[in-house]
């Protein structure tokens, strides 16, 4: 969100959170260049009726040119809620990517309030989306994995699958963030503070995965019901026992102690090593969930296992690379971008 005011004042440009404030002579005439630097191509101006009808409004139209998609000239004192909703609605209908307040307190306050109102609308789907993700992932884990052993069931299996999947996502994020920072793509955006935060999430969900995995095992072991223990029996015999021990040591114990230190989480190279290791362990975990049902006699690695991973992983990497080439790697017009870039761990 950009706010501009013009007048016989020294030129001042200051960033406050998601708001860029420009004051003083030349502020209006330089708006087009400022918006271009921010990547804005469709600006919606909020101002007062007298300013819009006079020389100021004409200067704004001339300065912005085709970048001006609309002008709201009915701002009122004390920023009524109805006015905020009107501005937000018109900005959305015009597909504006920036709100520009021109004038004094009323236009500026209206533009700021409308920007935050739009931000709340855009984020309103996050909560329901988490519920949809949890339900669909649980059903997928039941259909794809639990159904391989038709007479076995576990009410915690969906949570176990989710915990492993989310840990895999954080592990991939740590590898990608470190790689992009090292390649110079996001070296001025991702700092040691951001890496540290990702590392803390990786550490936390490593412990969460272990907690859910042990909870499922312990409850089934304690109840000792044949229709439940049959699933673990197949995984505690022969060479599958070795894989089970590998998961306990490699999916929990080793990364838990490795990620415990602060320095490891703040360095891209060491964090990427931990993320890559957990990605490999996540593959082993999925292999351990599926293959003992198909090969109860023991572990039988095959080229098909590697081919399936390369095929699905290759499609994912290709799609992600294609999308990243079409979009900015940083949400340039996010109102909280400046705040997130200045993030510091407590």
C-alpha cells in the first residue's frame, strides 16, 4: 500500500510496515516511478472530492497515466466502515494491486483501512483450508496405505501420516531456502533469522512425528489385540526390523540432537543437511508403511522404487520451477512484507 501527499514540505520517503509514506514537493509527480519500483501496474487512488476535482486530481491522473485504474473521491472524516468496504470492493473489482492515498488524514486513513480489510479477506480462507487439508490427507492415507491391510485399523494413523508429510514439507523448505540463498536468488531476503525459524519448525515437527509414532505403537502394544498387532508384527520381523530401528534412530534420535543447537539452524549449509536427511528418512518411512504388506518375507529394493520416486519427484520439481519462473519469488505487494523481512528471533 502506497500513501502519497504533496505540499511545500521537504521530500520525505519512509517505510512503516506495509505502508510507504511519501511527503513533500514532487511526491505526486514521482508516484509512477515509485509504484514501478514496487512492481505495481494497477493503482487505485483514494482522495477527497475537492482534491479529485481540482488541480491535484489532474496531476495524479497525469502522473499515473495508464497505471491508474480508478479513483475514489468520497473519503470522509473518521473513516466510516461503509466507506472502507466501498473502497475495498471497488479495488477488488478493478483488480488493483495497490491503494494510493492522496491528501490528508481522511484519504490516507481510508486507504490504510481498506488495505488491511482486503488483507483480512485474502487470509480468511486459511483456517478452512487447514481443515480441508487434514480431512483429505487422512482419507488419502486410509485409502492408499491402511487399506493394504484390510483387517487392520488405527484411529491415529491419519495424524501419523500428516505429521510425517508436514515434516517432509518443512525439510524440503529448508533445503530450497538454503539453496536459493546460496545461489544469490534470495540472499537479500532470507536471513539467518529466517533459517533459524525454519530450523525450529523442523526440530519441533521431528519431535511431534516421534510422539505420534510412539503413541500409535504404544497403544497397540498395550491393548495387544491380534487385529491391531498384526501390522507391527510384520514390521518387527526379519530385515523389516532393521528398517524399524533405522526409523527410530534416523527419523528421530539423530535429527533431534543434530537440530538442537542454535548454530546448526542459523547456517544454510548445516540446515540443508538436516533437511535433506529428514527427506530421505521420510521416504524410508513411507516405504516402511507400504512394502511390508507386499513383501512380508523381507526388504526387497528394486529399480521400480527408485523410478517411481524420480518420476513423481521430477514432475513436482518441473512444475515448481515453471511456476517460480512465472511469479516473483517474493510477495512484493504483501502489506506485511517489510515486517517479515525484518524478522528477528527472540
